[in-house]
C-alpha cells in the first residue's frame, strides 16, 4: 500500500507492498497508444487494371551478326546470343540472326543490336558451341559508342556504334543455363504508383483473373517487392504461383486475395513475373490494414 490507500482489483504490487500500476490502466494505455500510432484500415482501391504481360524488360531485338577483319578468334563457325540486364536481373537470350564463319584474317565477330529500354548492361555469348559461351559484359553506353571484346570479360574501346566486336571465343557459362528465365523486373511496374505502406502491417492484393477462351491454359506468377526507404531499392518477397479452377481437383476461383506483411516497408509493389492464358488479363485492387 502507498499513502494509506488500499489495493484495488488489478493492482500490480511490489514485494514491499507498494502499488506501482494497475493492469486495467496499463491495457488502456497500450490500446490508446496502438490506436493512435497505427494507420486506419482502408477500403479497396484500384491498383492495376488489364495487365496482360509480365513486368520485365523486353528481350534484345534482332542481333545482326557479321565477320570483319582483324581479331584473334580461332577460325570456325560461331553462334552469338545477347542478354539484357537491369539491377533486378536478366532477360532470356536473343540469338544472332545468323552464324558467322571466320577464316584467315577475318577473325572478328560483330554483333549489332538496338538498345533495350531500361537495360543498363548486356551479356554477350559467342563461341562455336550451339549454345554459345559467355565472352563479356558491356554497358549500354559501351554498346552505344561501340566496344571490343579482345579478352574474355575485358571491354576495350573501339568498334562501331551500336555493336560489339568479339575478337576471342567465349569460355564462360552458357545462356541456356543461366538465362533461362527473365528476371529483369521493371519497378515500379510501368504505369503504376507504389502502395504506400507507412504505418500498416498488411497489404492485401485482390486479384481478378479473366481470359477469353480455352486454347492456352491459365498461368500466373506474382511477386511482392518492398521499397527500402534508405537505399531506394526494392527487395523481392516470395514469388507466388497461382492456380485457377477447372482441372480435376483445382478449386481456386478467378478472384483471389493475396496478403503480404508490409511492416517496416515504405512502399509495396506487386510484380507480375509471368502470365499466360488465352486472352488472359489481370485486375488488382488493394486494401491496407
């Protein structure tokens, strides 16, 4: 007891008999703090509409391959592939429009291709293998001005604008192994605004799937990305492959709800990693709580 008062129900009393707190008061304080510090849950709002393609960089366009004088590539028939990159990943490969047979003094393979919107770098594959080996990485700026690969993965000035001149065979990994899936995600997805997650614990994405026929089966994989407010870079969460009912044992509806924990994130984006189906289209609403 303290000050001549008597203990009340719910009082917290020290071993010396002094009342230090009341459970009811503590719970009221905690509840008040939580309600004043958290954001009010929202009602559904539109996030994305009529999504018909994955949120990834386009693969490189036509890669025009020719042989030119100089270089030190062993005489032979060369295959070429090009992969585009951004900070989140790489596209699948585009093969050269033709093989290139080098001989005597014409021992350089030139690969010319246009810029890929959003790409920062390109991985070049060139060797006599049917699936060519990695020979070097070049930047978009180097592609634009022209660049030479006379040593594996060592770009040097030269060549012609819009092309890379390969003067040595690749010895690295093969694109069919390391670039089999396009992971060059575009963030935030084109035409969208991030979901502001400040003060919220959860973000629920309400997915509405539709298609116009039954020639190509439905397939959808999405992945949440969380914005790091310090770096301005998005960090990927767990990809989710969604199924839709129709086949034996598949009971999932075309309308589904996907919850992600957003606590501590400045913003959240939902990326479509892959999408397929006859006339497939995806609408997304969002709710925060």
